[in-house]
C-alpha cells in the first residue's frame, strides 16, 4: 500500500467513525459538535490526498475553524436539553430527518458510477490556489459574484436580526 | 523514503530550538523584563547549591512544580474533553513550525538542502488552517470545566479568535500580491533583494534615469517596507490570536479569575502556559519570514556572500558558512520580534471587550480591505496590467 492509499483509508475511516459519533452522541451536543470537527479535518486530509490543496486548507479554515466554532458557541450558550421539543414534535422531526437522509442516500447511489474512470495525468499546479483562482475569476466569475451577493444578503440579514433597534 | 531522514532531522532541530530552548528561556525573559519595567529585582530565588544563574533555573523549578502537582478534574466536568483540551491547544501551535523556513536553499554539489520541514506551495494557508484548529483547545477547555468563569472565558476566546482570524488573513493579502506567492520559502527568497526607494520616479518618466546618488538610496525588499500597514495589522491580529495582554480578555484575572483555564492544574495548566509562549516564538518566526526578510541578511544577497568566501575556503565551505550565517540571522530576527512582543505585553493596559471587538471589525477590517485595494492599484500602475 502506498503512503497515499494509507492516508486515504485512514482519513476516510476516521471521517465515517466521527460522523457516526456525531449522530449517535445525542446526550452531549458539545461532544457531537467536536465529532463533527474531526469529520471536517478527516475530509481535509482526503482532499490533500486528492491533490486539492486549496480546498483542504479552506475546509479546515472555514468549516472546522469558523463555522463549527460558531455552532459550539450557540450550543454552549443555549445549553439545549433533549426535552426542548415536545414528544410529538420530536417524532415528526425524526421522521422528516429519516426521509431526507433516505432521499440523499438514494440520489448519491444513483450518482455513483459503476465503473471507475481512466486515470488521468494531473496538469501542473492542479488544485493549487493559482489554478482555482484563475478558474474562479474567468470561467465561473458569474457564479462567484452571485454567491458573494448571496453572502452579503445573509450578512445584512444577520445584522438586522441581531440589532435590537435600527435607527 | 530518502526524504524522510532530512525531514526528521529538520523537525528535531526546529522543535529543539523553538520549543526546547526559546520557550523556556522567554518565560524567564518575561519575568525579568516585567521586573525591570516595574522596578523590582525579579526572579532570582531558585538555586542549585547556591548558584542561581540570574534566575535561569526558574523555568526548571516551574516544570518540577507543575509535574508534581495534583491533576484536578472538577466535579461534573466532562473528563475526556477536559483532559483533551490542553493537547488541542498545544499541538497545532507546535505544528505550525513545519512550514516556516529558517534558512534558504543551498546546493552542495549534488545535494540540495532546503531548510524548511515541509516546503508547501500553500504554506501560509497551512499556518492559518492549523491556527484555526487551536481555537478548539480554549473553547473546549472552558466548556469541559463545568465552571461559569471558564465558560465565559472560552466564549470570549472563541469570538475574539474567529474575529481576528478574518483580519489576519486579509491583512497579508497585500503581501501575497506583492510577492505573487503563498510559499513561505519563495517569499523569503524574494526578500533577499533590494529596491531603489525612488525607482518609481524613473518608472513614471520624471527622470530618464535616476542620478547615481539617488540610486544609492535602497531598501531591502522586505514585507515590512512594502506593506507597512499590513505588518502593523498582522502583528496586532496574531497577538490577539495568542490571547496575551493587552488582548488577554479570555483570561482577564480581574474579571474571570483565570478565564478558560481556571480549573486546570499541574501539567495540563502547564501545557496552556507553554503553548502561549511557544506561540510567541511562532509569531516571531512567522513575522520574520513574512515581513523581515526571513533568513536574508540585508544588502548581502546569498550569491554575494558565497562569492566572497569561495576564493578563500572553496565552494562547499562557503555554502556551509552562508547557511550557518543565514540561520543565525533568522534567529536573531526572531529574538528581536520576541522582544517587541514582550515590550507590547508589559506596556499596554487591557482594553474593554467591546473595544477589542470594535478595533477588529470597525477599524482593522476596513483598513485591511483598503490596503488590498491600494496595493492592487499600485501593482496595476507599475505593471500596467500585464501579469
């Protein structure tokens, strides 16, 4: 087994185990959030093995480093317990979650190709910040600008929600 | 696998210097300096058979004390996370040394020596990613202690660290534009040159060619001179990331007892304490590599040094001497940056929490964005839009 294969299988197994840990850790929300962090970091390792270095760095910086910290922040402040929702509502939420998970799994199964594509030689600098940046500002510039508008709208919305009085 | 041995040697070297030598000594420097600034004598009591070595034995005494102390886990705390938190805080800090170059690239005949553990193409992004993981150490420490002071401290820490991470990234985008790279080795190599301070007059046609005496006014091509505002903002942000005074709101002892590590004792407290000091070294090394020319000696490029020594001792010895000189230069600059951080730490009082957040979001963020725009315009004016 090559070093790459070893790191891939190690990170993939870690990602699956910690994802399970997140789902099964219903008692302790902080521990569940920490499992989510481990999943994110394991995914970043998978990206590194796939030569997508920029995506790996962003994965850790944005998801593990910022978004889950904010999750934790909220979890710690609210100190949620399992009885926050009434029993019928919990059943409803569980059923909805199960259906959603089934749907996503089914669509993934449909997307998985039956045969592996032929191995391609990667171009020089593949997955680096230069290659991704060039693509982002030439071919995908419209999508880039639209998503930045979306983020701006979300930011304004957050400010409006958080401010008690707008003068 | 033949790359493995040099990598292990380089790792051992940088860990031995930074974690083994610098970190304990700067705990002593910090005590001595605070004593000087507060007109005291300072740490001078620890002795072995009456020999005090100016108080240099205090780090040793600290470690002995911390190792023999009881490791207390508070009642009702999450035992596993409580034990894990100091490790999450300490390991990423040490891991950031992997991409910091402490010497250049040297050719000894066939073999090439590159004095950095991992010469990543996305080096600086690796540092940011690793630093953002360290946030969890403080957050989890506060939550897992089952103590309100700790929790408040860790909430403050997480908000402060996330906020300053944003500005920290933006403040050095200008530097990426100036050097056109994210690889720390390439950045440092680019700083091993000089530029003429008034060269832009020639560029814009004010002079056909600069008079010779004006051409002599040169500066090293350091990040500090290309991005002075970026340097100030980056230093502020990394110091806020490190949570040392004046940004020690998460552990403000007048408000929160000791903040997120209130409930830690023994070596687990020691890990938090040490990771703070190791981070001081990381910050010093990183700012040196980014802004102070890394290992480069100003006005003496590598070829000049090697060229000057080669006739006397031969190429191999010349390259070796140059390597030693460069490593020494790098660590001298690191010492200067550590000294600067110590000065700031013992000079400034702690601001209020809302003032710290205001500084980040209302002053530094707009300034860093303006810095990026101005840098882009200047580069556009110089290159005329050609890549």
